[in-house]
């Protein structure tokens, strides 16, 4: 009789373990999945900025993108994540402008062409994002120290034809 007791106990407890594994995803798990999916978007670049907020099963997407397809791709990949019930997209598609395209290229060269800031362009997604809208530049992302934050701002401000530069870079740590 005692030999069968552990087996009987295992049979009785196993349905409870199966039910426990079906508990909905935790918000932190959803956040990690959303972050991963957004970073894996094929056309997400240094000239785009995406962020999000998770409230229960609702994910709100924020940011600016240069391509309309990137906006729809972001919405679609987030909708497919387990535990997400609703996606609220507040993503703005930046207007098409050869003037802004020229500024983007010049800003990229000014910031990432400067030797002390080159390390921030490494990796699939650089840690400094350059958002250009109607000649106004916004820097977003993370840098290692205050000196790099200020240097990126000075380099961005040196590009001719830029109306204003807003420095929203954050120092890690």
C-alpha cells in the first residue's frame, strides 16, 4: 500500500499543476515580450522612436516613425502577443520631406561621425535616436554620462538648416 501512495499523490496533484501553468501572463512578462517584438521590427532604425505602456491586457504604443508600414507592423506584432487584449496606437508617422531626410543624414554624420560618440551607433539599434520633424530635431535614448549627452546635443545643434534641437537623452545609471 505504501508503495502506491506517492504514485496516487502524483496523479491527484498533476491536474492542479496543469491548471497553475495556464495562469495568464504577468505584466512584466508581457512588457518583455512587447519590448522584444518592437526591437525585432525589420525597419526600426535610428530615425524612429517607439515606446509603450502596459495596463493589464491593454498595450499603448507611443512614438514617431518614418514609415507608415512600421506603425502597422508594430501594432500587428503586439496584437499577437499572448495576454494582450487591446492595442491603442499613438504612433505618429513623420511627414515625407526631402528637407527632413537631408537633416537626418547630416545629424547622423554629425553625431556618430564624432569619435567619442561612435560607440552609441554599435548594435542593431543605436542607443541614440534622431527624430526629425519639419526641421526640428529631438534626440532620444541613453548615453553613459552627462558629457556624452551634452556633446550629442552640441553636435546636433551644429547642423545647418535645423530650426531647433531638443535633448531628451537620458544618462544610464
